[in-house]
C-alpha cells in the first residue's frame, strides 16, 4: 500500500513539472544560483581547510576553539 502512495506522489510531481512553463525557468535560475554560491564561490573564498593547515586533531581542535572564543 505504501508503494502505491509513492507512485502517486511521483506521478503528481512529474505531471506538475511537465506542465510548468514559468516554473521551469525559475527552477533553472535557482539551480544556477546554487551552483554559483556553493561551487564557484567555495573555490575562491573557502578553499583553505583544516586538513591542509594542521597535521593532528589536537591542533585542529585548538584552532577551532580559539576562533570560536575570539571577541
């Protein structure tokens, strides 16, 4: 019985997306923005990770604690 609900749920959304015109463009814009925010900006602004900066877990933990407790 739950399988039937899943099939109906999938059909509802697939039919809805097939009949959309403006919605498809809006979803495309949303996906492009997400790609830019998480893909491209991450490369330029968030490229430094703790694994490249520190060797041990203690050094990583101390760095995080110091940055969280800064004023």
